[in-house]
RNA sequence: UGAGUUAGCUGAACAGUCGCUGUUUUAUCGUAAGGAUAAAAGAGAGGAAAGUCCGGGCUUCAUAGGGUAGAGUGCUAGGUAACUCCUAGGAAACGUGAGUUUACGGAUAGUGCCACAGAAAAUAUACCGCCUGUUAAAGGGUAAGGUUGAAAUGGUGCGGUAAGAGCGCACCGCGCAAUUGGCAACAAUUGUGGCAGGGUAAACCCCACUCGAAGCAAGGCCAAAUAGAGAAACAAUGUGUUACCCGCACAGUUUCUGGGUAGGUUGCUAAAGCUAUGAGGUGACUUAUAGCGUAGAUGAAUGACUGUUUUUAACAAAACCCGGCUUAUAGGCUAACUCUUUUU
RNA sequence: GGCUGCGUAGCAAAGUGGUUAUGCAGUGGCCUGCAAAGCCAUCUACACCAGUUCGAUUCUGGUCGCAGCCU
């Protein structure tokens, strides 16, 4: 964790249904027209990420994979700014047809927003 | 030169930095074992991975045995693990042609249907007609011509006749038989019959052949949690064999009340495998030798940035695995052949 | 990933090889002093593409969309 600033190992992902349920139970929300993010404070000293890209909202498998990769990449590069929160990212219906640059800017805003709000609790 | 036909190939490339998932090796930690961390090496989506339309492997169902029902296929021969797939051939249709397409058995086993129009839609029959007849009509003969329709009872010519008619003849078509060629489908030739008689089987059906069912969320193992109880019904039965009956197997079964769990691991990738060369075959394909070892995730891995080329490329992402089919697809390339124009 | 089912007018909902009922809604008219109710008329449909057939919404194949079940 200390040696690798920008790594993304399995430990920093949400893996089980129980972990997801904890986030869905009582979240801090942040949303715009592309994504909805849910977050909650955790007991570790690092942040964790979970993805929930519904097949209903993003039809093609190629688009779903691209969106997931983009979210992971954005999280990987900016995770040092986040202290100890679990985040779940949900995609909305029109996400696939938007250019990548717009989505990246949107994600960068969300990370900062959630960090501020969680710390204030 | 232009327009095509068929078969096949490709599916942006290179360099650098950061990051993800397996494998192997080394080191450290640690253990009964499994393992965790770090470093290095090397690997990491498709021609359709898609649709799930077929076929098979594999697994389970206490067996797959019989009968009925149901479903599928339908020219012939071959290929294959198998097929509704493929190859070669036949027939029919389309195209000037190279070629393409075809659910391509049976309508003389039976039943049904064929709106409207039309005389008549299949048991046959006669509206306008034609001929005869007669003062006229009735009656009789006939189906050449006309009318309808998607479809109308062989076609053309000659003879024949009161008018007509396969009534007779020739050719064509059709049916049957024989011979020849071919493994066969079928084709050709000869003889003969004298019109038998509409369409529809992707209508029911008949004939021949094939099919047990479910699907990796199948199934196996480990751990945890428990639960067991109460009531009712049937045991003269119930359940399973997933359409039904027989047969077979099991012994308690079903419903209601209220309560609760769903984590890990395995299945998992070496396979009817790929490449090259030789041999056999018209071909699909088969076979021999040599080489290769080719993703295996489980909230789910291929991305981001920079630079260069020529534009920061189409359709599109494995989820047990193969063989086909179908559908989507930017741009580029190769081979063979056809028609057309011009010239010789 | 696998297995099923369904697409008929703005909405609901029958139907079947021969130009698709019905109800609600919309529009216009009649009725009324004005409305409501009622009556009459009218409008808009077989998801798409091929094949079989004389003719397809129906039969067959493919494409697209929607819904459900298995964890």
C-alpha cells in the first residue's frame, strides 16, 4: 500500500454481497446525469470501490466493460485523496453515448465531493 | 475499359510509463496442509466470442423396458463423433453468361378447403352459343367459339361431321412396359395406351427414418447454521420415471402455521486441438510424420496517457467445451472465371 | 450463462387462411335553457423482413423489442 501509490489490488474492491448491502443500507449520495455514487465510511485505512453497471441501462457488453475500466482507472489515480470510504458506482441510462472526457471530469468531481461529505460526518 | 460471379485472406502497427488476471521460478513470512507478500520471466477475447436455431461431448435423474401420443427430417450417393450441417451428382426454376436458388416423398389410400366472379371449382355440368327440329315452341345432338377466375377437363395441324368430339392420324406432352448407361437418384432409345383427368400436404393425414429428460445456476466436496414442533389428510396409498398407460423402484408422503440459511472449493481447460509437409480421394474429408503446448475470470482481467505512421478505424467482449447454421461488419488484398466495348 | 412466453388503434381486450369485433378515450352532431347521462357518425391498428399459397394478421423461417423463471 505504501510502496505502490497507484495500485488496485483485490483488497480495495467490494467483493461480497454483504459488503454491497452495507453500502446500500445507509449511503451518502452524489449523482448527476451520468452516474449515481453511494458511499459510506469504513474501518480500514484505505478506500474500496464497487461497480454496479446494470445491463438494463447499458445494453452492449463492450460499452459496459469500457465504463467499468474508466471508473477503475479514475479511482486508481485519485485514491490517495480518499481516506477511508466504501464507494459503489451506478451507471445511468444515457452513459454509453457520452464522450469519455466528460465522464472523466464528472467522476473526478464526485470523488472530491464524497470525500468532503464523509469527513464532515 | 466498364459491369459482374465464385472462392479465400486480413480485421491498424511500433516504442515508452503506470495499472489488472492466471502460470512458472526465486526470496521472505508462516503452516499439519493450503497460503500471504515481493521480484523476475513469459502468457492474456473473436471472425463472428453474438443469436441460442440445430448436433455432439460431459454431468445428473435408482435404467433408458414395451405401447400410445408428441416432435423432427424427407431426390440419390458419400463425409462426419453427430446433425436439420457439408461435398459430389440428378431434377426444376432464374440469369445473355460465369453461375445462383430450392421444406425437392405421396393428391390414383382417405377426409377437408378453394371467398368473390363464373354455366360449372370436381359428384360433375351447360349461361350465351352451334347443329337438328318445327309455323313457333318443346325435345334431341354437341362442347369448336365466347364470358369468369389465381386455377376450367391435353396443345398444334390435317382428316372427319348435320354441327361437333382423341372419333381417327402425325408431331409434342402424359401414363405404362422393355432395353441400354449409371452404385443410385435419373437419363436416352424403342414399343404401347388413347386421356386416365384442377390446386392445396409450410391443411389433417399416409409412408420411411430419427428422438429418454434436464441442463455447469448440471453435479461433487468442505464448513457454518439450524428445528424441531403443532394441526389436518391419505396410507384401500403416496412419490419418482416431467404427456399418458403398463411395468419397475422407494417407504411413509402431502398441505398449512410460525422460524431460518445461502460462504468457500471443485467442475475449469490437453482438446473429435493447431501448424507444416507427404499420400489417397472429383470433393467434403481421411491418414502418416514432424513441430507447438495456445485466456480461464467469479462484482468478473486487455485499459489510460505520450510520440510516430495514414484517418487517433467497422461489427463487436470468452463465462463448461467443440462441430455447424443464421445475423452484424469500416477499409484493404489475392486467385479463377463471365459478359460488354475497342483493337488485331 | 441457461430456459420459457408475448408483440393487434392513444389504452385495454377478442379473433381467425378471404379487407379485425368490442369497451374506454379523442373529434363532430342530435338531445337540453345550460350541462351530465343517452343516441348517431367518425378517426387511428395486426412489431419488422423473407418464404409457402390465387390470397398471410393467421402457417414456416429469420430480425428487433418486452416480460418472466432458475442463483
